[in-house]
C-alpha cells in the first residue's frame, strides 16, 4: 500500500526554518502535547495561529477542515519588480490534464 493511501487518525506536521517552527495537527491534544514536549527541551514562545509564514499566507476553515496556502504577496512583488503590476490577467489555453512535450 502506498504511504499516502494509509489512513491515520491523528497526525502532526512540524515545519522548521532556522529559529521558527510551525506546527499543524489534525488533533488538538496531540498538538498541545507536542508543544509541551518541545517546550521542555527548548526555549519557545507560542505566537498563536499563523497567518503568514515565509511570505506564504495561510487561511483555514476549521468547520470544513480546509487549509489554504497562497503566495499572492510574492506574485505581486514579482509583478511589481518587472513592472507588470498593472497588467491584465487572461485565461490560459492549458487545461487540467494536458500533457506537454518538446515536440
């Protein structure tokens, strides 16, 4: 069985970047226990819910179990850098499932 096909009742994701840590879990008790254990070994400060990490905006709808990530801020910065911040968007001709090749 493929690893992603297995079902877990609870999981925790730990993202570490230099001296910042982000925790995400499917289980509040597991999250609390993990924070407690980490705090017993390291000096930590809980800053609450994360809204932006490394320029990635985080949105969540807990009632529906949805976690969203957006790099709109980064995209806007790149568009401004190349003087394209006032350009218009348009639909692409590439559809989901299209296969691209060199030929």
